[in-house]
């Protein structure tokens, strides 16, 4: 009677049986991590929705058992789960195609001249574009980079300076003309408030 009841429950809830089945992913580029370094393994075992093992295929078979489901990756790539939804994984990959001019760059630029020189010396055009990423005018002691600065430094190149927010940017003259912006009427930079000035300004607007 007891055995019949268990069979009946599993029949009504087939997911209960599937949840305990181990799976083995293999035959692909399986990337995991050892500290800060990527590590390639032959196989990954998943049991009960959790990774139970990663390593060579024979050890994975032993860990998973004879009834394990085999998932042939067919030389595709298996990556760790990306649970940080604000991580912009693809954007970080895209930024590797440009020159890092942000505060966390190696030798971050502190003036407009340093930024332009960094872009000129380290830049490798991609699809015709020379791109600088992570730009922030707060880093520059002599004020914000202006379109006139780009026009003078790169009159014939397709240049894009991407703001660190990734929401705005500046394009050089070669691309502005293609987009129909042949003439810039006016551009100005607002002063950046810091410390006590910012607190006083908030207090003044608060009444």
C-alpha cells in the first residue's frame, strides 16, 4: 500500500522525479573560476538544481551515477550564471574594443591633452572607429573635453568618446558629418559642484 502511494504521487508530480536526476554537460568550452582566473573543465554535474561537481568527464560520470542525463554541448561554450542584472556583461565586452580613459584605467588621464594622447597612442580602430570609454570630465583638471578639442586632434578620424554612464558621448567631425550634424552651434560645460558648494546649493533650493 505504501509503495503504491509513492508511485501514485510521482505519477501526479513528475517534476519530483526529474528534480533528483543528475545531468552532465560536456564536449564544449566549459568556463568556471578559480579565484580571479578563468578555468576550463571537461564536464559539469548538476543535481537538484545545483552544481555538484566540475572537472574531468570520467569523474563526472562517477559523481552523477549511471542514470545521469548527458548533455552534449557540441563545442558550444558554457558560462557561469550571471546573476548581477546590473552588470552589463555585453557592455563590458564591448568596452574592451576601446581605450579606457576612466578613473580606473592604468594611468588615468588628468588633463584634456593627456586624454587625447592616450586615445591617440593606445587606440586601435575597430570597424573604422576610434573609441574612448569611461570618460568623466570630473577627472580633468582643465575642464571638460569639447567637440572643438576632438575636431582639432582627430579632424579626419571617426572618433567616439563614451561617457562613463554609457548613456551619452561625443563624436568626432568625420562621423558628425555622416549623421547630418555638419555644424555645432554651441557647446558649453556646466561647472561641477563639489563638497560644501553642493551642500549650500541644495540648501538654497530647499528654501
